[in-house]
């Protein structure tokens, strides 16, 4: 592979404070099992699965919490190198192609992108939506998050949604997967069925 090895990007306390690898997670906590990620239920948290129309494949987990939205996607990653650096570059290009603005800054989770993306309102008037793109490289996985709503601009709301992001457990599994492949997500079992 001609990939230049990018260093992994993660908070120095990731193993203790998340996002967690399955091997690091507290086994007795009542996680909602979504396949590639597990989410800790909390008061006021709404969960939705984002499905690709054609394939009916679940491509992202959407979490609504404390006036913010958090969309997460787990990807397979190489054991020794990270994907966040390259992914940030791709996001930058996409946002600019859409006519948006993007700036990189150092956030609580490491480097992140703050983007202002143009959106059309219901009345056809163009507006702007703020979004924060965060990413953490873990052991053999990469977790990407997109924060919208209050958590994109309000510090107190941001802390709540960052805490939610850090509580996520990534279940990479032992199946060989090419780097950058989405780790499969699934519907949760019905409550009480786990």
C-alpha cells in the first residue's frame, strides 16, 4: 500500500475516557448495541439510524441530545496509522465545493473542523448551518462525528455532546476489513431483549 502512515489522532486519555474500544468498555453498563458502535442510554437522548436508500444499509447513527445533534460513523482503520488527518482533508474539500467555509482548530478531542455549510431553507432562502467535525483514531478503528445544533457553537452544549461522543464504544470485531470501510451497523435489539 502506498498510504503514507499518518499518526493516530486521539485525546491522550482516550483509553480511560473514550471513545472506547470494545476491550476497554465497562461490561456491566447497559449499552444499546448497534453493531459497530454501542451507545450508553441517557436521559433525553434520542437515537435514529440513517439508512442508505438503495442498499437499505445503515450508514450512520444519529443522536439528538441536549439541543444538539451528533452523527457518528465507525470505520475500520490500520493498526498502526490513523485516518483522521486524511479524512479532515476530504471534509475540507467537500465543504468548499458546497460553497461553505471551514477552519481547523484544536478542540477537546484533538484537531477538529468547524464548518459553515450553506443550506436552503423551506422558503428557498439560503441559510448557513454550523457543523463541527470531530474524529478519533482508536486501535484498528476510526470514529467520526458531526456535531450540529447548539453543540456546534455553545460551549456548555458542546461539552455535553463531547461527553456523549466520548461515551461511545466502537466494536471493531475480528473480521478482516479494508481500512476506511464502514464497520457494519445494525438495528438494536428490542428493549429487554438483550
